[in-house]
C-alpha cells in the first residue's frame, strides 16, 4: 500500500478506535505524519500520563511503550513490533543491580527511563536526559547508583556534588561519535554551533556548544542565531530538525549519520497492522508495575 493510503487508513482507525499514536523523534520521518505527539522520552512519558485515549500505540522502543503502560495501567498500550528493543536497556542485569544496592545501602538508585520495567521497579526514581541533573540534585542522598548509561552518569557527575556509581551501559548510537571527527567537522564548518546528546562520550560532550535532549535541540536550533549546526544524535532527530526548522542547515557530527536500527523497526505498515489487530500489547505484572510507577511518578512530580 502506498504511503498516502497507509496514512489515511491509520488516521481513520485512530478515530474509530479512540487511539493515540505517541512517537519518538528517532522514528522514521513518515511515522511523524500519523503521530499525535512527537517528543523525547521525557515529553512522551508526560504525554502518556495525560492522555485520555483508551488505546495507545507507541512508535518507539520497548521501554517507552512499557513506561506508557506503567503510567496508564488501565489502558491498552501497543507497540508495532516486538523487534523494537533498546540494547542499552538490555545491558542491565536485575540480579547484579540488587547486589550493587546491597553493597551501597546508603545510595539511591536513579535509573534513566531507557530501562526495562523490572529495572525501574528496583529504582528510587527515574530520570531522562533532559532532567537527570535536576533529579539527582533533588535527592537527599550523597551517593547515587546511576543506571544504565555511563556517559550520562559522567555528565551528571560533573554537574553535581555527589558520588556517582555508574552502571557500565551505553547507547551504541551515541557512544560511537568520535571527538577527532567532530574536531575536523568544526574546522570545516567554523560558523556552525555544535549540539550533542549527553549520552555521547565525555570528550565529545566537551566539544559541544550545547548538551541537551532531543527536544531541547529543537529549542536551541530555533533560538540560536547560527544558520548551521553540527548534531550529535541519531539521524531521525536531524530529519525532524530539517522539517521543523527548514531555514537552517543540520549536519551529522560524525562521518556518517548514526542510526538506531531498533527505532527504525517500526513502519507505517506495522503501525497499521498493530491498530487493525491490536497487537503487540504491553503486559506487566502488578507488583512490577506498581514499583516502577513510583519511580516514574517521582520524576514527573518534580517541579
């Protein structure tokens, strides 16, 4: 089915079923055309907690759909394909996290939303890239176990006066940005401003003019007077920037665009099928859901 017909059918089914489609910025650009809301993980978590729709289709990866279910236990949450699984979220062993908590009983566990529901259930509070520093500073604890991203943990460590115990996980998309390549690109484009995600390596973060979440990148691109930007995040965000800020130029901060293969598993065809057949539904046991909800709501409750 051609794209136009797919979009029309999806929109008809959304209306018929009272569904809403929440979409992450790293999705394929064509999925933006059926999205009711596009955002980063923090914005999507907030939107999931506020939606009145009875059916949520989450075009993102597994942990995002789980978060929507955790915040809406009475609603049905679908993900277009079970193949959209975040590798970083899978880098945590809940058994090892329990052992680490036992070793550091005076530490709070702060988990990035890029974690499975079982990890959130073992956490005191969640955070996103846009509020990680704020979340850590809000806690009375002097010691923080930070999961799962070591690069975001380092960024937080430099921004607060607390002992950070990082989990040794990483986002393969952001971890592959190279400082030497970025330096060369900055020399080639001397008037460009550099915006990178805090999941990038510390030496890459140190070269940036701005370090921020995907949605914050949009704000920077709109508000900064620069006409050209080097972008250190997944290619989907660059596509979104080009669409929403068409009068400026956006260049990948790497030799080749960095792609999250798992995010790209969702397609219009699979989104339509998910709506038609109401598959694949997110299921979470009651105890895990309750504990994970406490951690997520703790983050969302911060002013």
